[in-house]
């Protein structure tokens, strides 16, 4: 029985050698033939120098970039990999900074990324990992939801799911809780695309009952299932420029798509290009300002974006959008009416306190 086990192990020798080269070597860490034989012995595999040379030649013929380094001792190392260390560092940064990926899944993904490196490179990758205090999504099922959406799109099928929102909880001991929208009734839509926007994943889907394209936060979708019904809405989605559509949506909140004329101070040209794309036509207006005509889904989030630039941004047209913006600003200002006296009083107390010190 022992002889049979050793014989089986011998058949796996070249695979174990491949694993040794992947895990135990890199540009700074070579391995000698004697060390290879020792590593193989740990797996119960006997090897001679000549057989190691033959197997290394076969692996090079297979496509592995194994370099022979001559010195006092001849060593071998893997010179190139599917992913190089700088590339994997970028991927780790993307995983860490993404709110879409939960803390638990981030740790799992980073561990898997480390398998593309040698043990020494993986160690340096681990040292750069910092996930503390990052705001992360709490919905672990999101990965399966994304996979199901892709599956439905590939099969040209509709989907059904439940959708929740966060609400202030009425239960003691819990501040917020999930609340199923539509009383828990299931949504039925035709998925057409997944959009990454503002650090969140959204699904663009056609709602046949409303005869319009809608978008949904993927992490707020629950109990998703593919239906045996063909998708609808191709004629609507086919006319849509998805890139332009994404640029004109602020926070992926719904609203009426309109072409809006905006005026900005010249110093904001970079902000505008980053928001609407470098092909945006910019018309100079005087020495200090420029004007753009851009497609925008008009919403409170769009108004908040414009307001954030203060006097350096202005909605010029349509007039109806401009009026809605003024109403939005007035509604915000209304909240602070009656607070002026309290503010002045607090300021006076603060000044007195400062003088007394």
C-alpha cells in the first residue's frame, strides 16, 4: 500500500514542482535543486537532480517564466506571473476602498489575491492591508445577487426580488432596521445592465408595469430569482447611451431626464469634465465663466450638487428647472428660520466666555 501511495505521488511530482516555484520563489528568492528535492520530500515524493532538471524544462516549455540564476549555487525562480505585485496592490486597494464589498468578503478576497504571489510577496501585501474604520456594506448576499443578475441578462430572462430601505426602528434597543418596500411584495423587472456609481452597484432594469427604465441598489435587493419569462424593454434600453445616462444621474436617484444649461466659474472646469466626460462641449462666457449643455436626471441630489459650488455655479435653463432649484433652496433655508436668535445668543455667550479666560 505504501509503495502504491508513493507511486501515485510520483505522478504528481511536476504539479508539486509548479506549486513550489509559485509559492517559494520570486525575483529576490531563488531555490536550489537540493532545496527543491527537500520540498518534494515533504510531500512524500522522491526526486533525483536529473528528474528535477527535466521537470523544470517541461514547465518552461509549458510557459512558466522560470529563470536559472548562476552563482556559487545554481538557483531557480519564477520571473513573471499572471499578476505582478504592483497590480495586486492596486486590486487590494480597490477591494479595501469599496463600500460594496463587506469587511468579511474583503478579507477573503485579499487572501485569495495573495495566492498569486510568493509567500514573501504575499507577506508584503498583507502589511499594506488596512481595513479598520472603513464603512462597509453589511449585505453578504450581494455577491450572489450580482451573479444572478448576470445570469438573467445572459439568459435574456426577467427577475423577481424584494427591496428594502433603512428606517428608524420603533423597537427598543435598535435604532435602525430594514423595512421591505411595497409591504414585502415582490418586484418584477427585466434587468439590462449593472452600473457602478458613487461607490455602489446599481441595476438598470425595465419596469413593464410603469413602462420605464428604473435603477435599483443591488445591496438592497433580497431573495432574488430568475423567472422563465423573456425580458422586455429592448426598444427603450437600445436607445440609451449608458455612459451618458450614468454621468447625468446624481447618486442614482430617479428623476426626469432633461437637457440643462449650466454656468460655471473657470476654476470648476475639471469638476465638470470629471462629471460629464472629456467630450463635453464647453462654451466660454466672458473672462471668468463657461457654459455647458448636458443631459441630467433632475433630482434633489442634482440640486445639492449645484448648490455645493455656491456662487461658482448657476442653472441657466430650462426656466422650470431653475425655479425648482430656487424652491429647493428656499425649503432648506426654511428649516433654519427662528434659529437666528439662538445662534446669536450662543455666539454672544461664546465671546463672553473667551473674554473671561
